[in-house]
C-alpha cells in the first residue's frame, strides 16, 4: 500500500497595519479607493482567485477591522477566514500573525505561509504561484526585481550635506517586494530567537530569517514591475491609472456542453447585433440555447442613443422571455478626420452612439440584471489608453466607456450585477473596413473570435475588468517595451500634462 503524501495548507497573510500618514489621509492607505475599490479589496481579490492559496488571514490596523469585514462580505470572499488587529510595528504584526496561524495546528504540523503587503494591490498570480512552488524545496522565499537605478551609499558630513562613499555593483542589487514565503515553523523559530535580542529591529521578515537563522537559505523568486507599493501620494495616482490601463487575460474557453448548460434558458439582449461582433455573439448564444434579441438601427429600428428605444427593446425581451440575464452593447461609430474640420452632426453622432448609448443602456438594463444577478458587457478600443489623431472622438469616448465600466461595477457590486468591457485588437468588422479600407486579413482578429471570448466573459465571475482579446501573446513580440513600461509612460505623460 502506497504511503499518502500530505501537502501543507497554504495561507496568505495580508499585512494591513499601515496608517496612511505618508499618503496624507486620515484613513489607512489600504482603504483608499483605487479604480473604484479599496486597495485591500484588489489585493484580496487576487488571492481569492489564485488556486494555490487555500485561505487568507488579514492583520488590519487597529480600529478598522469592521471596515475590512464589510469589504469581505460585500465582495463574497470565501477564503478570508480571520480578520484581526495588527500591531504597532511591522514586526509586531507578523508576530501576531504567527500566533493566529499556530492556533489549531496539531503537534508537528506545519504550514506554508505567504506574507504580503496589503498596499501592493497589483500583485499577479504568477508571483504567488512561484512562491508556493518554491516552498516545496526551500524554507524561506523572497520576491525581488533587478534595480534599474544606480544605488549609492552616502554619509552625512555636518551642515555640508551628504557625500557618496560607495556605489555598489548594480548587477547584484535587487529591489525587494512581497509576498515573502516561509514554512511557518521557520519564521516562528526566527522570531523566537529575535525576541531574545533587546536591539531587534527589522523592516521585513526575510531579514529576520537572514539574521537569526543564517544557515537557512532564502530563495529569490522573480517579482514583477507592476507589483508596486502604494506609499507616497504619487503612488495613489500611478496605481489608479495602472488599474485603469491594465487589462485582464480572457477567461479560459469552456467546453461545448458547458456553454449549452449555462446559456440554455437564459436571455441575451444584444444592441448592435446586426453585423460584426454583435451578430456573432448573438448567433453563438442562440446556438447554445439562449433566447437572443439582436437589435440594431437597420433591422429593428432601435436607436441605441434613444432612451425610449432602449427601454422598449428591453421591456419587449423581458415580457416575452420573463428574464434578462445578459445585456451587450457593440454599437459604435468611427469617423476619421480632424476634430476642427468635423461638423456638429458628426460630433453629436459620436457622443450619442459611443457614450450616451452605453449610459442609456446601463440605466435601463439595471433593474432586469439585478433580478437575475446578470452582466452588462460593453466594448472599448485599444485607442482608449491614449488619444489617436484623426479619430479623437472615437478614442476619447472609448476611454469614457472604460471609466463607466469600472464605476458601475463598483456601484452595482452589492446587487450582484457584473459589468465588464472587452478590448479587442484590430478586428475585421464592417465599421473598421468603412473607416480604414481593406487591410491584410492576417493582420486582423476575426469578429467571431472576439464573440467567443465575449461569451467566456459573460459566463465568468469577472466584474469591473477590461479584457484584452489579441491575436498573439504580447510577451512573445521581441523588441517591444513591457506592458508596465508602456502603461507607466502613458501615466507619467498624462501626469506631466496636468501638472
């Protein structure tokens, strides 16, 4: 009989004891709203969605535990099993976490634990999974990235200020991040020894292991440039913009029977459903058993910018089917030309169809979607991250749709209504052909591929996300700047423009 292998439980400890003084606010920085949600909610969501994490414990700043309890309850986080007050210092907070984690463990039982700063809300699942895998071989794991800046060591000479005394070799320098991962027995032992040192002081947990358990190797996992820490006021601005610009990977495609099971008996309303992406979404959903109402100006006389037309279409779908589960808007207009040369009709058409229409559809659809815990799905364009010459109206209204998506997802979260936005790469649609003429077929996505991803988004638990649909993996394109570099450049450009 083979021996059973016991895999340790993996717990994420979210260290949220900071007060936010450096950010200049009266509330802890982990409760600041970024991209429509508290910083700590973004962080908890990542761990909630990561399969390698079994449960989560939160150490919150004293007096604010109820705030986190409300966030957890509203978001429906099932992995958060305890929320307790942290200590006055980072080290004291870690000590309290170790005590909590040890409760209920049998003698000799160990635990894999990841300590993560709550104010690093852009952490990716890759880093978490890498830490968990590393704990299969090592007792202590850190996360770090190379230093892009030259680091100098200085010494102060009275009133003359600072002078350089050393310039370390940058190739060996790393910038530490979190999570930091340990076997619970290892980090507990390190802190037990540290407690006997009257001069004990440390800014992170790996340094405690390094100093008091020098024989324990600390493995380093490659971090992520996106995994920034919200500490200074400018960090709040940058993180907010990075969330706005960041995209979410498309959900994994489902099997044919799964699509049929999830869509049979559901009602899907598609505005802009007569051609392109909208028609393909409607056809796919109908093929899987959904009751589909495909609406457009040309086929049903539905003007998406007209509130009465929208309400009438939704009312008819509800009266006939008894429910509305998904509302999709793919309608849009793209006119090429300089803004100063555009007439009033062109300007008004762009504003009404590309932005007023999603607003009207959202307002009218809310009550139906609240009843079914459904989803509103909108569409943007890659031009939303930075305005494009000769189609300024299109790119700016698409940016507004992203902002609308994130705002509504936050407003409607408590009612169980999800709101997402699909961002397709250049797609072969009649609207694009009319604007840009014939283009090489292999340079464009097919509208059916975008429609297929749209179904995956509708059937997912995502909300408040911008989901990219691309032909190729952007990491496979040599010679291009990283997504972080591109996004950060855009953020700083805009920040400089405002300043």
